[in-house]
C-alpha cells in the first residue's frame, strides 16, 4: 500500500514538474513575433506563389 502511494505521488510530481517547465515554451511559441517598436510586431510568413514556389515575406501588425 505504501509503495503504491509513493509511486503515485512520484508520478504526479513528475507530471507537474514537466508541465511547469513547458509553460514558458508555450508562451513564447504563442507570441512568435518580434517587436520593432511603437507597438508594431513583425514575423516572417511563407507565401505560396502561383508557380508552386514559396516566397518568404515579412508581415507586420500593430500589437495590442
């Protein structure tokens, strides 16, 4: 009984630790754009062309 409780506690603690470590990574991935000043953020987007090639274009927008 004691071994089962200990292993369950260890698994729960490991999952919480992994979740806590992933939180900053998730927040950074959600942001994704670089701030260029005055509330303007830019990122690079892949834009498919009519001939089948892909052109990379910088897209900027006013942040909130």
